[in-house]
C-alpha cells in the first residue's frame, strides 16, 4: 500500500509537467483504494479503468478531520483536528514519505525509510533526532550535546484534573474530570517528559500541560 501511494504521488507530480489541465478523480483526496465492484456491472466489467473510478466512500470522508492520536512504533505521534472521533481507522491521516536528507531512527533504517522524524506528526518533538522543524524541546547536556531522543514509555490515567502549583489553571470537582498522562523518556540522559491531558467530558474540554524531570545523574539544562 505504501509503495502504491508513492507511485501515485510521483504520477501526480509528473502531470504538472504535461500539457493540458491536471485533475484528480473523486476519491483521490481520501487516498481511496481500488474498487473492484465494477466487475459486477456487465457494462463496465471489460474496462479496467473503472478500477480507480469507484464510488466515493462518503463514510470515509466524514472522518477526515477527526481526532487521531497514535503511539506508532517507538515514538508518540499525533494528528488531530475537528470533532470527537469514533472507532474508525484514521491511519490514512498519517502522511509518510521517503524524503532525502531526512534520517530514520536506527531501528527503522532498513525496515521502513518512510519512518522519518522530519515528516511524521509528533505530539512533543525533540531536537537532534532528525527533525529539522522547530521542535518542542531542546536541552544542553553535560557533554555539550543538545540532542534528546524521547521514546514512548507508557501511560496511566488518574481521577480528577491535574493541578499546576502556583499557576492559573482549569479546576474541576471530584468526578468531573480525568487526567491522562503519557510518559516519554530519553534513555541516554534519563530525562523524562510527562504529557498531561485533563479531560472534562461534559464540557468537551481537553487541557494540556508538560512536566520535565531529570531522572539521570548528570546535569541537564532546559533553556527558557
């Protein structure tokens, strides 16, 4: 499937080099796969061009902007925008490509070159791991390096809304909220990052906060 998507993207890029008017078939914007139902229609069965001209899957298009958070492989990835999600598959929202000069994590170097930190959507990105965009966290380690590689390290849920001592925040009574805590860790420095999500379901509110803790033995500086 991933290889087919890359071929499709290449063909669409080539279209802009040709004369005429570039166009997309209905469903291309959803990454809609081939539709073999044309073989059931005697008038179309003999023409394979209908393979990629199937009916638009409206049920799929309705969820293009849904919330999607995924712990993919080793890193914590996210993509969200829109209304409350359901249980349908949102993996098509993750755009992956083999980009030149965009490195891959060591474990993925020969398995999947499209798994690049420079293109994947990250909930909390870090500097020095192949992501050349503006990152969420950059540190100064004792040895002078500035890299921090945050790996997904589990999660837990606690009752009530988390508090931020000394700072203004949203508060809730008992039973009105829950807190989801995602844990990320850098095995080299021992730096631990906890992502807090306060869930107030009745009010359709999600609040967020980040806690950074140095669990290692060396000094680590987090620039303001």
